[in-house]
C-alpha cells in the first residue's frame, strides 16, 4: 500500500512536468513565431511550432520523464503545445504588440 502512494505521487509529478514543459514551449514558440514570421498569414510560423513539438520527444526521453512515448502521449504533447501557441500568438497579433 505504501509503495502505491509513492508511485502515484511520482507519476503525478511526471505528468505535471510534461504538461508544464509542453505549455511553456507553446508560449515560447508563439513568441518565436511572432518574431520570425512576417505576419499572420506567413507559414514560417508553423516551422517554429513544429520545432517546439518535435524537440520535446528527445528531451523527455533524455531526461527520463517518459521512457516510452506512445501515440496518446505524442498527441497530448502536440495538442498542448499547439493550443498555447495558438492562443498566445493570437493575443500577440490582436493586441498590436511590437517586439
């Protein structure tokens, strides 16, 4: 019984770390897209997003957070990164921010 609670706590921390990294990289990718893209219709912003998504897979395996990243994990990471990228980039474009 005691080992179940320790493992559940470790799994929860691992899940929270993966979520936090995915969302933070989504925000960072949005700022990168805002700087490198010429405007809202420039497709080069997607390159920054894709780089932010694909850099996470080796990062998680190298740090040991996720030894086996399955399709469900990959979709979750991609969705969380895309969601924060989209929301942050939309706010940057509509607020008239200049960096």
